[in-house]
């Protein structure tokens, strides 16, 4: 579908409403043909006052006439307004990009300028810096927790059996073999699994933990192996990757595997082999 010129005008007007920047468009004679509300507010003018007037009547030291006459562009320039030509006396300069607009034959048909309001630009920059700082803080805290919480170094215990199991786990972490960890509920099987992953060559890859007892029996297969779109009624559009696919090149921890149906345990055996 090809959009007509009238539709482009609506689209262009909507873009000018959404932006925080000021925009002004002049024809080849320097007559203002469009200006957005943000720029009007900065200048202390109405659209009715601006449109149809020479830009030099609104901004007496504007370079837009020169831009369209000499066909050039300039970016990141500072423009200082003449006294009395802005709404606020102390807010009299801003950052501007200017450009001529040519048609397919290279003929100048308009000039356009984009201005960056100082206070809005500063507010946006400060907001981004705050968000970036927060993100960096949480990233660093996450890395600290990730590196310290699941490590053999922080496991405390003097029991000979515990020390022996810990040493064996550290040894197993250097292999690619499937590892069976047994023990009563609450004895720290997942802590050992996470420490093994943390000390393996896969430590920078994902570790996916699954409580096999918490997944309904009829959903276990799709959870572990995923499914394609349209595989069954209610299947998500686009399908869904299984936990084994998500854990590719990393580690998958199957907790309470003894509560999994026997037919699924046999399928898992094939995967592990």
C-alpha cells in the first residue's frame, strides 16, 4: 500500500508532537511552512503568528535562508537568539541541526531545522545517567552474589564425610559427566549442583534448575523438550523452547527426579546417555 501526501502530513504532524525537540520548516524563500508546538512555546509565539511569515521576522539572525540559498547542512551548532526573541530572557541559546531539502533533481524545495532545548536535553541526559548508574549497581551486586553465594569456598563444615563429598564434587566439576546427587530434603543438593556449575568450564553459560515434582505429569515432556507451534491445543504461537535447549552448553539440574513418571525417566536416560 502506498501512502499519499496527505497521509504523510498526518504522520509527520504526529512525530512532531511526540518529540521533545523543536522543528521548523521553511520553503525556498525562507517562509515558515511548519513549526511544532514545542518550538513555538520556546519562542513565545503561536503557530498562526509563525506560519506564513519570513523566518527572519521570527528569528532575526536565522541562518535558514543561507542554508536554502547555498544548499548546505550543519550539525551540532550553537545558536544564540537576539534579545527578546525567546519566551524566557535567560534561556536564549540552544543546539541546532540545519539542512536543506532537495528533490530528485537536486532542486532545493525546503529547509529544516531541529533544535535541542538545553534544559530538556540536560534532564534527559541526567535521567539516563541515573538509570545507567542504577543498572551498573545492580549488575555489580548480582555478580557479587552470583560469584560468592554458590561456591565450594563458602561451604562450611568439618565432618569428614562432608569434606570428602566436597572434594569429590570439586573433582567432578571438571568433567562433562552427568552427576547424581542424593540426600534428604534440605541437605543442600541444589547448593552442591550450583557450586559444581560455578566451578566448571560451563560457569559462564546458563544453569537451569527444574523441580520435577512441581510440574504436572502431562506437561513434563513439553517443559523439558519444548514444542513447535500448533503441536497441541493451547500451544503458544511460535512454539516454546524446552529446558534442555535453554541449558545448552550449560548445566541442567533436575531436582526430585525420583517423583517423575517412569516413562519420562526412561526418556531422560536416553538424553543423559
